[in-house]
């Protein structure tokens, strides 16, 4: 029903809704469109929640807690932290239906901007944070299924989220794995054939781990190896690269970038 309304009808509905508004983020790496100097994103195509076990990451591992890039940005940038905390407050104690409505409103705004700037409809769920409850994950599933004109992608350390989100055409789903949760990576690979985003100290270590489970090493993230820039006039690294956004292969990340 919501997905079939015009943008104006949805705006009217949102203005009359008592539900809080979710806010998107700009991210240089995920941007589909950049400023003419190629330095900043023009469209906010990602959404985040505060990270860590005290917030939205129930399955944070010791490895990811130590190196969490997004968590570090939260500490550095007060405005970013406030935006994430506002999103966090907004999603508390809501039903699946309410969460679905809130997420759909956010995606409507995103699509409206994409149409205005003639930009690709590519949306990264959770530049920071994770699926903190099954209700929240179910709400995302419904929104993704209702918006087939958007290609979504996400990495999660939550096994239940993989189970709930598996098998959606317009979602590229990755299980984020490392030494601490490799038992889950094995099970989810076997049961759901989910793609893996593996984090190790080095690319070689990650290669051994991925190969042990899949028979192939997976691809190194080319932004980490500096084969492609974080952002350029052609957009962010992920938009130019496309490996994760299209679910092409298992991916390796290295803490040392070596
Ligand atoms: S492999 Fe490509 S799509 Fe995936 S994180 Fe790296 S740059 Fe982005």
C-alpha cells in the first residue's frame, strides 16, 4: 500500500504521522554521485545506528570491536554521533509495521533525490551498526521487497539476520566473519550459501580462511589495496568496484591493509 503511493501522498502521510524520522548518512566510499571536484558525496545513500554491544551490534566480535572504523568515526564527529543516537532512539520499542513505515519513508526520500539527480538507486544498509532485533530485520526485509527499483547491500554479524534476509533478489547480503565467529561463517555458508566478508590481520590470512570454507580465496577489497580511490568524480569506491553491491564474490578485508 505504502509502496504504491505517490511521493506527495507519502509526504502528506508522513507529516501526519507521529513516528520519528530516520536520517541517512553521506559516505564517501558508498557514494553514487560526487561533487564536480570528486571529493564529496552528493546523495546520502546509507543508514546507520550506533555500533557496539551496548547498542545495535549484539554479535560484535572481539576482532571487530577492536578495529571498528565506523565506531571510531562516532567518537570523532559529534554530529555523526548525535545523528546515530537519534536513529537509535527512533527505532526503540516499535512494532514491525511501525519500523517498516519509518524505513520506507527514509527510502522514499532517497529515491526522490536519486530521481532528481538522475543517480543510481544503490543503498548501503548500516555503514555503522547492525540488525539488533528480529523485528527490525523483518521490517527491513519488507522494505527491500517493496522497493525492487533499489539495489540494497549489507554486511552483518548477526546469524538470525542472514536467515531472515536470505534469497531477496535486490539485496546483496554478506556475513561479516573473522576468527571469532568462523563457526557461524561455516554454518551459514553451508546452510544458506551466504557470501562472506572476511576480516583478518592480512589478506593472506583471510585468503586461507575463506579458501578453507569455500575452496576459493575470495577477492581483496580494491579500495583497501589502493587500486581504486575512496571517492572520485565517478562516485565512491563501492559504486566503481561493484563486487559487494552485486554479491559477485566473497570478499577479503585486511586490518593491516597488507
Ligand atoms: S570490495 Fe569493492 S564493493 Fe566491496 S567494500 Fe571493497 S570497494 Fe566496496
